[in-house]
């Protein structure tokens, strides 16, 4: 019981920071300060991260998925794509679906595959560390058209 009331050590704090980042949260938002508070939170978020990673891996291997986004059509519709700034890679964004999500509740992102000239663009489950999902958007103020 005394250990549960003890503050987080440096290793525990680093582990929480990594899993918070992978869950899209900031450590300061968590209000976790003791070892007792961290245990359940880590179990839950590790499980979330594991499920998200497996879903992402499967989506990268399954290139038979066709994603057609047409607003206002019968069935599924969406109003567009979201540009989500990367917290890891400066000046890059992920381009993700707004409503369509995989079985884990994660949106799909545009995926450059091998990112070579002439290669196809795919969709895969969004994953913060997937470099193939990062897009550099050039602003109009720098003489570009924003694409």
C-alpha cells in the first residue's frame, strides 16, 4: 500500500509518456502522480496501443481495400478529409478520414506506400509513427497552391 502512494519513478514516467503520446494524450492531462494510479491506466492504454498497432499492420498488408469518399452518395458519406498535424514530425501532417473508422475506432489515413514517383497512394489505419502517412503541405503564402 505504501508503494501505491509513492510518486512515479523516472522509468514509470517515461513509460507513461510514451503510451500517452501513442494514445494522443499529453502526460499533463492525465493527472497521474502515484504508482497506484499508473498501473490500471497503463494496462488499459497498452491494450489500446496493441489493438491499434495490429489493426495498422493488417491494413498495411491488405491492399485490397478501396476507399471511395463521395459526399452525399447512398450509404456511407463523408464531408472530406482532415489534416492532422504530426506531433512527431515537424511540418508534416496526416490526411485522415473524418467519419470512416476501422474496427478499433481509428480513422484511415492516406498512405504513400513506398513513396516513389509513380507509385500508388493507398489508405491504411492511421498510426502516428508511420512515415508513409506523412505529407508535407506547402502553404499558399509561400507561392504554392496548398497541395
